C-alpha cells in the first residue's frame, strides 16, 4: 500500500496539473498554501527572495506519510531530498508558481536554491526556497512578488506575509489578489542599513 501511494500521489498531482493546463479546465483548488517572502541581502545587495509555503493539513499529511521514512514527525536529510524530488521539482515547469518583477523587469526564474522542509507542532509542512536575484537593485525601485497556479489546483492565502529582519525595510507595501487563487505583494525596498 505504501509503495503504491508513494508512486500514485505524485503521478496524480502531475496528471491533474497537465489536464488543467492542456484542456483549459476550470476547477476549484485542492491544496491551500499560506506564503511568506523575505528579501535576502548580502553585502547590502539584494541577492534573492526567500519564499515559504505552509501547506494545509491534508497535503502536509500526505508529505509526512510518504517522506518521513523514520516516522519521527520531521523531514530531515535524505527525506528533504525525497520531498524535493517527489513533491516539488515538478513545479519548475510552472515557474515555481512564482513571478517576480523588479523595477518593472520580470525576473527569469531558472532555478531555486536552499530548498528545505520544516514541520511545526501542528504537523503542518512548510517548504522554504530561495529565488536567486542576479543584477543590481536600486533602493526605492518597485518589487512585485506574485504566487499563482494557473491550473487553479492550488490556492494561495489572502496575502504574502513579508518577513522582516534587521537589514531589510519594506516601504509602500500593497497586497492584492492575482488571478483566480493567486496573491501578490508589491513594495519598495529601502536603502540597506549598515551592518
């Protein structure tokens, strides 16, 4: 049963995504994600956007049942690689459900880095990954981050929470819906503070 479910779940997920894209089917979401985003500064330059997706209890349960091999309630080491391969890598074909625009220029997302998985006390699974940003960013230029699944299989929560730290100051924050079940946040990044 376990091996069938492990094989069947990613195949079913892929088929639903493909059918939705290729046939233009309109459906309702089956997976719900609460997202966050944080600007990653290195030497006072924007080098990436760290994104997290906290999944609903049903998807979380599926990931834990199929990827928590030692059944300790956490996803670590090789288990993270399994989640990446079986439950995340396929979204590369959909631009990781992510669109980033900086100074009115759309960022071409070829890959993500630093993929990790955490499980909280409520057994909710959260994926973390970084979208690398290459090039220069002028403080005060507008940034837009949109998360959206065009197949309408996944719904993102009402807003992308911007996470703060000592080096980052967000200004002119505006939250909005994006397409059917997507979300967008736009903001300006203030000049980096000295370390």
